[in-house]
């Protein structure tokens, strides 16, 4: 009966009204089908366990911190020089090969000094003769046989003869070039018989000490660095690990052209990895140590709103830890460690390695113990 009444009612409706009702019923049927399909998918998804990630944790603790700056420095040898001849002459002997290790006072280059040696022998003979004459006049003066004027002339003749011999000896010494310290010689192309003009560059000598200097510049605002301040020296491709050293000296005044202060540090170079002239990176502390909150750089995450970390929290004893997103204000970075100026407290645990995989409120598995 009810069905018949519905059919009669439907029959009395207009044509377009019946079409509209038919479309409405079709839409409702499709919506009901889609609703049931979505409920089924949600139930299927809920059957899987909640997503989680494994990370390494870091326990936030106060630590000593000082601000640092990095600049470029040049390596220098404490003993280094360019070997040049002071007087001209022809090479008579070469006492070292290119690149040799040399010893202090070792003869390196001998210029021909045969003419000066002959002249010096003549001057020495004149000096001996003048000395004999002077001694004779001394005896005559004592006997009141000779005048004081003759004695003074004899003494002057002797002094001039000695001076000529000393001057010639000085020239001979200048024609013998010796090593002023132990070290290593550079390259050269010297050959016996070669003529050298005065002030010719012969080779470069570098001392063999294991200690090197590093000269670098800092802006005048950081010119309060004192002797004894530690530095860290690194050179990509040359040093596997940084070398440490100390500031030993600084210029007494700031440069008027660059408004920077030149400083010098001493470092140990036992393996000879660095050579004079190499450019290195110098990292130096610019403030006194202070206690701060600092975390590994891997813990810091970035997005369009700023910087944040994931704090690992547990709601209850039996609850699994979750990641809680927290915004932080960061400061300077040093050795892959970032200063936290605001946002974290001592004793909190944060995600470090692997933090990039997390999202807010996600379950977290902590790998190992918090460092």
C-alpha cells in the first residue's frame, strides 16, 4: 500500500520535478557510497601502527663557550732569507746542490778572490815592515836619538798597513758565502765560472725548525687579543686535523690603511705538512669563556618562520617519547656547535642526528644514551 501511494504521488508530479528528484536520489546514493568507501579506508589506515622515527638524543647542559672569528693567515718560517752576493765576482766553487739540506757555516758559494788574496799578502808584508820600523823608533825615542815626529809617522804607517790588510780580508770574506743557520736550500742554476753582479739572487734558504709562524689580520674592533691566546690552524687538502698554537706577538699599532691589526701565532709543524708561504684558515677566540647553552648543529632545523629544534618529551611513564617542535634563537656557530640564546633550558633532551626526519608530535625512538 505504501509503495502504491508513493507511485501514485510520483505519477502526479510534473515531468521536471520527477527528473530533479531522480537526480537528487542518485547524488545521495553516490554520496553514501563514497562515505562508506572513505570509512573503510580510514579503518584500514588505523589498522597500521603510528609513524615513528629513530634519532640520536642530546642532553642540554651548560658548557664553556667563547666567541670566535676565522680569518686567513700566511705561514712564515722564523729563519728564512734570500741569499745574495754583496760584491761582484766570478764563481769559483759551489758547495751545495739545489734543494739540499745545509748546515750552519757550510760554504755555499765561493767567488774568485785570488787578486784580493795577493793584495792582502802584500798589505800584510807592508804591515810587518811598518811594525818593525815602529819598534825601532820606539827604541830610538827611549834613547833620545830620534824625534817624536818620526815615531808618530812610523806608527801611522803601521796603522794604515794593518787597515789595508783588514779591508782586503773583508772583501775576501764577502766573496765566501756561508749558511747562517741549519736549513734547506732552494733551487739554483749556479755553475763555476759564472759571473755574478752585485746583489744577485742566488737561492732561498729556509730554516729547519719544527716551529712556524702564522701572520694574520683582525679588524680594529677585535684588536684586544693578547699574547697567549690560543688559535686553531686548518688548511684544506694539507692538514687532516687542525693544528693548535698561541699568539706570540702583535703590531703596536693598527694599520692606517686597512684599520686592522696584524698578529703572529706560533704553531708546531712536526710532520712538515705546512710550508712557508701557504695560506691557512686561522680560528681565534675573541671573547672570554662563559657558560652557555649550545647544541649540535644537526639539531637545528630551519623553515620559513625561523629556526627550531625538536624537544623529546614523555607524557607518562608508559608513554613512548614524542617530538615537540620548539622555536629557538641561535647565535654563533663553532666547530659544528651552535649557541642557543633563547628557547632551551638545561636538562632538556632534544633530537640531534636524525632530527630532520621528525615532525611535531611524532613518536620517537631514541638511539643509545643522550650525549
